[in-house]
C-alpha cells in the first residue's frame, strides 16, 4: 500500500490519486494544496499546470518545473493553517514543504492563495521566512 505523500496518512489511491486522474475535483483549498504537493512529488506537472490560474500561471514553465521536480527528493508537507478571506471564493493555505536538493535540505514556507472559479485553483503565493523550528 502506497501512503499518500501529502501527509494525510491515507492510501494514495483513496487520497490524492482521484484528483490526479481527474475523477475528483478539489472541494477545498487545503485538498487542492495537498493534491498539488503530491503531484510535485510525482513530477505530475500536467496536474500542477491544470490547477493554476491568474498570476501563478503567467510565467509557468512546465519544462523547467518538471526538470526541477525530478531533481529533488520531497520530504514532507505540513499544513500550518487554512482560512477564508471575507470573500468566500478566496482562501489561503499556509504550509511548509521540505525537500532535499543536491544533498541539502531546503524549505518552502508559503501562504498560497486559492480562488474558486467553478472549483478551486492556485492563483498566487507569498514566500514567508523560515524559522529555525522549521529547519
């Protein structure tokens, strides 16, 4: 049994795989965040690209991102918090993702913006400073 890399502790087949195969749409911003992380772990750049709109999609280079995602080892995802703005079609997910690149552990600490346009899409992100606790 392959445990989903998103950190849910569920089998991948019951967690993020239905999103990746297109049989299920993300009904919450956090579900989309988890499915996108799992897609990065598997270098499923098609899913990543299909789930972004707006500013995030403007300069997205699928070939470059695919090469990068194949060169790193993903180590884990931690969701810090998920919350909606005053507009119920806009939400945020703060997370920390750890990965190894060239034998160095690196961290992405981001507050991602999601917008519901029929279903949820990743639209922007702000990188936040990492703390010693996250390293």
